[in-house]
C-alpha cells in the first residue's frame, strides 16, 4: 500500500484508493490540460474529479494499480499536497482580468509558485496573493499573504486555517513588487531559522513575538 506522498498520491477514506492531484500553478489551466484530465479520468474510470481548495483538479478514487499509468497519461508533475513544505500558492486574477484588481496578483503568484512550490520547511506553508483588499485569494488565512492596494503590496504573515485558525498580521505595506518578493525570501529564511519542527509560522510568531520578527527582518512597526 502506498503512503501519503508516495508517487504524489493521498490515500482515500476507503483505505484502498488514492487521490491524484497534479500541480496547476495558481489554478490556471488550458483547454489541453482540461481535456487530458478528463480523458484520463474516463480511461481509468475515476469516480470523482474535484476542484480543490488549493485550486487544483484532483482525481479521486484511483486504484493503486492505475497510479503510475494515470501519471504517465497526465504528463504533469504532482502538486505538493502533503508534507512539510510550501504546499500551494493561491492567487486571484488581479489586474490581468479583474476590474477591482490593484496589483498583478497572478503574475506575482506564478513567480512565487515557480520559486517556492514544494520547498521543504520546518512546517507546512500556504501562500496567498490577492490583487485587491477584497482578498479573493483568502490571503489573511495563509502563512504568507500579499494583498494589492493602490499604493502597493500589503504583506501578512502567520495566518492559517485548521483546528486553531489564525488571522495573519500585517508585516509591511505600501511596497512595490520587487521589494515584496525580496521580503518573502527573508520571511522564509527567518521561519526556517526559528520554527520548531512541524510548527506553523503563526505559532512561531506567537512564541517569539511579531516585534522580534520585524527586528530580525529590519522592519519598523509600520513598514
């Protein structure tokens, strides 16, 4: 029997079949990808195809004997659905399409996904990017969140869902894209250096204090 993460699968409730979720950066697909997923699901009689909360498309109920063949037919890399790593980067359409967009959330989200998706860390991490304060990328519930405003990016840290949900705290605001991306690098380095094993960033901040994080990153209280 495969374990969660083996061959990019997640064991399902029946303890016999598996979920297969290919990586779909920022949830953007093409007609070709959709056809490939649909054709694969039909070929292997997958009982459910589900759009996930991480904006992936998961094939659920895959038989163990079909796992390798499913991945081969999809021709896509697995999404990081388990493990202590950057599991997902969720982004709204931003200025690419949305009339309310203030910043290019989709462009920034793809840059973050390309650089960090699957990166191993002390604990699991989710990143969100929203093009405006409406936060359609559910940004305040992410370990790292970027929110677009008319004056630049606002950066949140320490949000998470789960059994003990936490709203992220503002670490910086009114910064441009390159400054925001550089700050994400620094945040991840701080987290890697200070977090306990399997500790979410929000708990690390609670334990050490947001002030300590700001000081280590060279930020003022209203950066």
